[in-house]
């Protein structure tokens, strides 16, 4: 287990609850890893801690080589996703991560032949979004003769248990241009554009979502024949999301340094630091109406026989976390339920129904709705 942050802890908790044999928690902050090891270790499941420096290839290899599976939460994935994956391939160890950035996803998929030659199964982007959503898309698409469109929608609270990592990811996701798949071709669209109002089941309600940078439009067309794939995201409460999008529209999500009184400042870093302070000061007002709940939706539209059919898959609640999906995926790989060698997104190598069965065992339920338009 690489990373002892919020998602790493959730994955560890699920691994221990699943009675795996042993887990090594590796982090740059070894003290943090030790605290988790002491917290979750049991007589049945041995949990130990190690130091790892993800900037040091040798350090990564030392940690990985005795593992059956490496499960990584080390981010930002724009910096560490491919680096850690390369080390796993070199170590000859199966690998799973929760990469949620499009560019390192493409770079990771380009290592497919290297992983295959090394006899490694690597599943990247196996979290909640991407991850579970991709498998919902695959499940719906398998029931159609033709798939016209797949749309991914994610809604996240302004304050997250992953803290600054989630803030940095959101800034990146809503800045610049982001990938989409339109009329059978990959294109780039402005992040934060084409606002759409979506109605989720209570207690989420109506939310605003915008084009966002995520891997799903990059990976889905590689494994599902489809004309259009989009990913839109939003932040709740709605007013916080509106202010966030407005802030980034001024260019404050840029990674290009600007001169401020002779000092080179990266707008994205400034914005992350500012939001950390602002969100802390606003934490009371953000949660004054009760717990803010996250939600995700996958919409699969297509044709079955003579009918136009839409499958909608909703996941509502704060128990939907990337760490849980990562744990499930790592265990499926360890058990040999994912046999293909190479680098894959979830939809490229995982049976949705087997994965959903594991979710159900953990009390996580996906709501499926079917809309049929009969041809006259």
C-alpha cells in the first residue's frame, strides 16, 4: 500500500476487514505509516510500515519487490502516476492505482507492452471516479446493440477528507482545456464550460456541473464502441461551486508562473493555498445545512433492437470513496480474477458484475434506472 493519506487509510481499512494476509504501508512520512499500521493491524492481518520516497526509483523498487500487488494512492498523479507504475513494471509486480488525471492515464496506457512483456497486470484509475463509474458504463453498454453516448457526472463537497490533494485535483480539472470524445474523435473543450443543471436523489438535489478534466473520455472509447463520451463535474454547495468556477475563469488555475514584484508565482499554487485558508474559515457555513453528500452518475444511451434505451446509474453518499474501490481491485488481481497482462483502465479488464458483487457485500448499492423510447 503506497500512501498513508485519506484514501490510503480507507483502502487499508477495507483490506484488513477482508482478511488479507499482510499489508505493508509505505509513505515518505514513515511515522504516519506506523500510526496506521498500529491502528489497523490485527492478529489475523499483519500490517507493517516502511519508508518510501516516490522520487527515488530504488526506494520504490525495494518496497515493491516482495509484494503480490502494489496499490498506490501517491499523488498528484500528474507527477507520480507514471513514475510509480514504471517502478512496478520494473519490479515485475502487479499494480493498481486511483489515477484521476487524463494525461498520466494516456502515458500509463502507453506502457501496456512493457507491462505485458514483464508479465504484470496493471489497472490504473480504479477509484470511484474514475473506476466504479467506468464499470457502470461497461455494464450498461453490454446490454445495448449500439452505444450512442456515455456521460459521466461527479459532484464533490467543497471540503474533502483528502484535503489539499482534492483541491489541487479540482483546480486542475477545471482549468485550461480538457478531453472529450465527440462524433468518434478525441477533442479538447474548455474546462468549466457548458454548465448543466442535474437533479440527483435527496439529499443532494439540484447541482451545477461543467466540463472537467478526467480520464473517462480518454479510456472508454478504447474498449467500448461509442460516438460521444463526456465528463462533467461540480462542487457542492452550489454557491461554492459557482465561486470556484468564477475564480478559475480569471486564470488562477494556470500552471504558468507569473511575475509578482520580482517573484515567480504559479497561480495554481497560490489558489490552492488561498482556498485552504478560505475553506477552513468557511467550514461552518459550508456545513450549516447538515452533511454535504457527494454523488456520481453515469448515463449510457443507445439502441437495443428497435428501441432507444437509456441506462442511468447513480451512486449517492459519502461512503463512495476511491480507497474502497482500490482495495477491491487489488484483491481481485491478487486472487487471479484479473488475468490479462498489460496496462488497462477498469473497463478494459474487470468484470463489472464481479466488482458490483464486492460493492454489495460492503453495503454499497448502485441505483439503476431504465428509460425506453419505443419506435412507432
